[in-house]
């Protein structure tokens, strides 16, 4: 399990790399789909932003409202391993839950980026400044089951990294416009 400093480093690194992956491309490239059943970079960015907003708010607010019982803490013990198994470099693709699917919530890349950066910065600031031990607070994740607060932040970093790899695959696809 990564410690607080390692998670903060991963959040900062993936948060910086994310906008770099699409900041300099034009609208044609941003909205191009590699295939009819695959997401465009725009849809990928929207999905990452939705997850960033929801999970970041959970970490910063709801997570620490009540302390879980010992049983829930025990279930959360191997959360990092479960996250790595699904989101690591070798993780297989899977369908995102309906509530985080892209649906055109924002009108531009700039708007999505602003929302992403604001939420990522707020999450980092909270983790840096909280006196709470976030490993003592647990909330269920739809894919990973119960995970503690530090693992929620670890999830955000690895989730962003996973979709950075997806953006690079889109750019390498034969259907990607020049």
C-alpha cells in the first residue's frame, strides 16, 4: 500500500500529465472516435473529469463523516492490490458504471480541464492538510468494494493514468485525424 507521500506524488504527477495529453490537439482530434464502439478523447476526458469530481468530493467530505467498524476496515485492507489489479498497466478493459459515462456534460475541453484541475487541487490540498488518518475511513467503491480514503486517492491517480494510456492509444489509431 502506498503511503500518503507516494499517493500525493502520484496525484500531482497524473494531474499534470492529464492536461498535457490533450491540451494541444484541435477539435477534430479531440472528438474523433477510433471506432464506433470506442470513446473519443473528449469522451475519455469527460469520464475522467466526472470520476475526479465525484471521488474527490467523497474523499474531502462524506468519507470522514463516520468511522467504520472494524469489519469494514478489515475488508478494506487489500484495497490497493484490488485497484492495481484492475487499473494497472495490464488491467483489462471494463465498462464504466452508468453514472460516470460521458454524456456531454461540459461544452469544451477547456471547461472540463478547469473542473478537473480545480477538483484535483482541492483533493491534494485536503490530503496534505488533514490531520485525519485517511486509512481509518472506508467507503465502498462500485468496482473495488470497501476501500479507505488513501486508497480512494490512489484510485484517482491510477484511474487517470489508465485513461492517459487510452488517450495515447486513440492518438495511435488509424482513424485518428492528422
